[in-house]
C-alpha cells in the first residue's frame, strides 16, 4: 500500500517532512477537527446517569467547561461551576432555598433556571448586586437514563436532542445496560478507535468476549454515507492469509466456532440466523456506523451497542457504552441477566479496556495512514462538512478565528 491520495480523494495532498518521508505531519486537512481538541460545541453530550443527579450538586467537565449539575423539584439543572464573586465552584455549595444554589463562601445565591443572582445572604435583603450578575446556564435533557447537557457554539438555542440521538432510539421501546467511565486520551482518539476498521480483529483477538469466536485476519471495506451517518460496509472478509516471506496468520483455533463463508453486515463474527425486527427495519448498510459529535453504533443481530465519546478536556474523555435490546415485558429479564452476567464484564469491561489502553497511548499526528484508515479519513471529512454547516447555522466562526472554537482551558 503506498499512496494516501487514492484512499481519500477529498483530502489535500499529503504533507512531506523536510527529510522527504511521507505521512501527515498535522491535521490541517481537517481544520475544524484539528481545532476540536476539547470537543465540538453545538451538541448534546451525556454527562452521567440520571440517578446520580440529586439535590447535592456535582461538578463535571465537558468540552473544557466546568459544569455543576443539581436536581430540584425533579428537574435537572446545569450551570457554569464558578461563582462570579471570587471564583469558588458552586458545586462546593448547596441549596438554601428551593430553585436555587448557594455558593459556600459568601452565600451568593443563584436561580437554577436562569442563573441570575437571586439573593446575597451576607449582603442583606436589599443587596444592590442582585440581578446584575449571573452564571451561564446550559440546556439539560434526560434520555437513556442519562443527563445530557447542550454545550453551545455561541448563545444559540439547542436543536432538539431527538434529532441527535440514533433514530432507532427515538420512538422504540427498549431495555439497556451501560457503563460511563472517565478515560485518559483525547476524545478524537477514542472516536477514531471505535470506527477504526483495522484494529478490532487484531487488538481484540485475545479478548475473552471473542474466546469462542474467531476474528478475521483482514477485510476489504468501503465507507458509505447514509443521512448524517457514515457506515462501514464489508465486501470481503479473510480469515487467514499467507504473508510473503513471513508466514501464515489466522485467528482460527480448534476451540473457536468455524468462520462463516460469506461476508455479512450485521454483527462482526458471522452471518446471523435471525435478526431482531427493529434492527432489521433500520436497513443499516453496514454493522458499524458513526455520526456527530462522536456517536458509534455497532449493530448485532439482537442488540445494538453504542459508544458516546464525551470530550472532557484535551487529554481526557468520558466513555459512555450502552447496549440496547429492543424488547419489552418479561423478555427484559433475559437481557438484564445477559448484560449483568456477561456483557458488562466481558464486552463493556475487558474488551473495551483494550480500546481504552490504545486510546490512552495513541500519539498522532504525525501519522502515516494505511488502506483501512479510510474509516478515519471518512470520519474526519464528515466532521468538516457537518461542523462547517453547524457554524453557519449557529453564528459561530471558523477554526482559529474566534470564540466558537478557539477557547482557553478553564480548570
Ligand atoms: S466566592 Fe462565591 S459567594 Fe464569594
Ligand atoms: Fe475496539
């Protein structure tokens, strides 16, 4: 495999180092993506489980912003976690009055819904600063048992969260299990790893989740667009190969199931006997798909696995892994038993920990991409196209051109 140009016709000519070695030395081909070290603003992000948000305020960092979450009267609220008086985190405070949060230091008290300074306990009832200052609030929604916060580009109203969720999760009944883990590494490495065509069959070949099912050796894959998603479509799956001058390589073992004869696009180990009707109705062209702002969907015959990569800061992200089964009634017990007995530990646990390890140690650019990395370049191209549109719609500015994407880190 030699040229990168043939993989990605939309990309600019590759950079060359001064010593003539090929490879991309930076991500200037994808300026919005390059500038999004702390995430793409203008999207909803899952922060934590709904059950974790109570009347006791908790602090989170999303897209480099410190945010305090608190629940009052059943509704979750999100505010910038910084008291404008002297910069103390509001999450260190508590609620002294319904519908408010009070800073622990001097009792500045903010309205949860508007962020307006409603009272200053240590300045008496006629405090003249009331109503003159406030803290930023963030739109909040609750879906999939989680609290989601909208991080704006500028001061725009958010798009409806249902427009951003995977379509099949809006309007269908389902049960789900999931994990939310803080992880090291930039969110873009996590997202690229999730959609990376080349890694799963090699990195995960030793996982317990795949103990009895072989992984292919190599594939021929296409990336096809579909609505706001891109899909990986497998045209060929090769289970063994002779590498000239090196030897034969296969993940087939006597104790593993025999690999299927044909290529398939639901599930990644074999052609399924039966596909769940809700999943079948989606007519996914490929079993792995990806959408903004970093949502991975892996369709198996009877469940769908999602990963949401939530930017924390330039060096950390939150991994949100969710397994969904489109069942109702007594069948949900079967799913919970399978999830808690196996999936949570083997798939969302040990298998996914192999990804976390790689994401934490990835160091790019510079990089030298190879044929299967068309999955990465297609994703980066998608972000460029969609984020340029997002900025145009929300009044933001181009990369490195203003507050919309160039932000100083707040700690
Ligand atoms: S720092 Fe918050 S009230 Fe003084
Ligand atoms: Fe992986």
